[in-house]
């Protein structure tokens, strides 16, 4: 399926690279949703199960189903002890393998910009949620500079190298998300920006984590040694450090939620 064209197939690798960022944003997103206990959830594009695990730990669900097209990600998700109650299944976000009105909540956590036809994905979430249920998503603000790997991407572009981008990166804009939710006839639509901050022990720690990214790693691997050195020094000059030499910086995501009418 095309939606995974630049995402990790290896769930463990994705966890090392983006796991902390994802959990920081996911905690805030789930708190904002403020779900009732005992609901039936579907986590669309669940990946390695990081957000699914948060639902189980903090959402007090009756059921949780995770859908993803990647066998590798699903294998990692299924091995998470904190998501043992969840049921993981291979599937397409644009053709969910469930009947109408099956769930109380459908979410996409850091996924919607990977879907070739986001409107179809939102329509599918609406279809499988019962009237009165919630449909929600959050996405790194790719267009606005909120992506955690933006510092490296910016310097790559300045050097004439093009990092890979999700097929629907513009949908991460807040106004684009609002158009999608309203176009799907959802009501009580609300949005918010999720700001997160992360600290790295030093620049080397930041660099090793950031160059694992699926939008960065293939480009870095193809660079000549001199170009790679120039990139590293340009990124080092860009990143703020505190008195202890730690790299501390922030990223942000745009979040949206709405209710299925009825």
C-alpha cells in the first residue's frame, strides 16, 4: 500500500528514531480527547503500536483494534506487553476491514499525511464509527516546520539534497485538517496545536537519532563523505545547546477531533 512508502517497515527502528517524540505528542493528544471509559477504539495506521499502547494504558477501553499495512510494524506492535488486549490486523486505511458503526472512537496518530487520499481515509473512519462517536487525528506540522527532523531536512535542502516527504504532507496544515473534517460532515469540530520539547545528551546523541529518520536516512546514506561532513556541521551550528552541552528543542503537531452526527 502506497501510504507507507517512506515509513519504517521495522517497528524497532521506528521506535528508536521517533518513539520518544511520538509518546510526548500522544500523551497530550489523548488527554485532549478526554475519552470516556469502556469505549471501542480503532487505531488506523497503528504502526508499531506506540499510540495503541497509550490507549490501553490511559483510555480504559473495552476494545482496541490496530490496523496497519506493514507486517514488520504489526509484528512489533503485537509484541508490546502494554498492548496485549489490542487486536492487530493488516489493512488499508482507505478500505477499513470493518462493518459500519463498529467503533466509538477512530483515530489516526501521526499517519494522515502518509495516506494518498486523506479524504477517503477520513470517510472510512466516519463510516466505522457509530453516531455520536469521535473521529480524531494529529499530525506533525510538516508544512509549518513542526516536524521533529526539520533541522536536518532544512540543511539538506539548503545543500541541494531533497529529503523524502509523505505523499500528503500539506494535509498537516490546520486549515487542511479542518476542511477534511467538515467535508466529512463531522460536527463539533475542534482543533489544537500540540507542542513538545525533547532533550538530547549532546549533539552526537541528537545526530544519531535524527539521521535514522525514514525521510533522512536514504539521503544521508547516498552522500559523499565531504557532503555528509558539511551537513553535520551545518546542523550542529543550527541546534541550540544549554550549558551542559545538551541539545534541547521543540516540535509541534496539529490535532483535530469531531463527532459523527446522530
